[in-house]
């Protein structure tokens, strides 16, 4: 039973900022949606009144965090770009981009850099190959950790405690069988030092994902979306070997930086 003293204690423990909470609720809702949401849909999904949310949405739109289109509101990339300005992320990109450029030139394939973001992996940088045919991933692209080789590498390189924290964010949550399979895959990836998987979106492409470490923790992943071309500069195994070399070089450059991503 919750007593009055418990409620008072809880109120003292938590500082409340109703307006801020409404704004964060809107951003979290829109960030998880693939399609625009109308005002009425936002009101319904959050269980609040139009009067409570109308001015908040107007402020978020004015500040550039959301944008209204013909089909409703969507979240812009402003919050994402703010995150890229954090010193540890900026340091990671400064070290990674030159290596990514050299990797793309050596193998004739594009590559991208991703970091964990909640229960997803989020692409923060890409490097296209200077070849006629290629494939690149949009900066800001997000996928659940358990759906891609990149996400699997990130998950594999964490402690058990961090893994459990991330699992709690999975939506929908994994059942026991799926979680057991994920852990087994992650342990294999951790032991071999990379992940390789056929792309679910594009036939003839395989994702080659390699960890970038800061200390004992995987802080990012370098991935080559390898396209099987008849005149490819290198084969799949050679591309993976080169990606692992680049990821190790980036890790070594980050080793003196104590600020984690």
C-alpha cells in the first residue's frame, strides 16, 4: 500500500517540470514513428488534450525540432546533430573519418560508422567509394540492435549489465527463445571479432561489421555494406580484413581518450 508519507517522499525525490515532460513526450513519440503524425494522433497517443500540447508543438516547430508537412508532424534531425557535437562523438569522428576514407579507397566499397542510441544503432558518418557503382547508408539511419550485424557487434561488446539495460529498451521485447539466440550470436561475434550477414534490404549485398573499442568496451562499429560486383577491387574476405585493420587503428587512436561515447 502507498502511504501519504511515501507519496511525499517520492515528490521530494523527483523534481517535476510538466512543460518539459510534455515536450520530451512529443519528441520521443515522433522519434519512434516512421510516418508523420497529425495533431489529433499525437494527442490520442499521449493521452493529453489538444490544449496541453498545441503550444508545445508550436514551440518545438519554431525551434526546429519538429516539422509539419501535409500529412502531419515529423521529427527533424536537429536533435541528432546536437548529439554529434558532444566531445566524445566529435573525437570519434575526427579519428574515424580519415581511416574511413583510406578504407573506401583500398577496397572500392563504401563504409559507415554507427554508435548505440537507446535500443538501436545510429549511423553518424559515412564514406562513399570513388567507384561508378556503390551503396551508401544515410546519416541518421537507425535500426534495432538485434536486426543488423552492426547492432550485433555493438551489443556483443558490452558487459552483461549493459546488455540487460539495452534489452529492457527493446520494443517489442524479445521472448526467452529470441533473447537466448541473441546472446549466443553475440558471444560468437565477440569471440571472432566481427559480424557478417546478408542484407535484408538488398540482394547481393553483405554487411561486414567490425568493432571500434575504447578500452574493453565497444563504443562504435565500422561497417562495409559490401556489394558483390563482377569487377570488384577485392573480394568479401579481403574487404573484411581491411575493415578490421581500419577499426583497430581507430581504436588505438581512441585509447588515450578517457571520455566515452
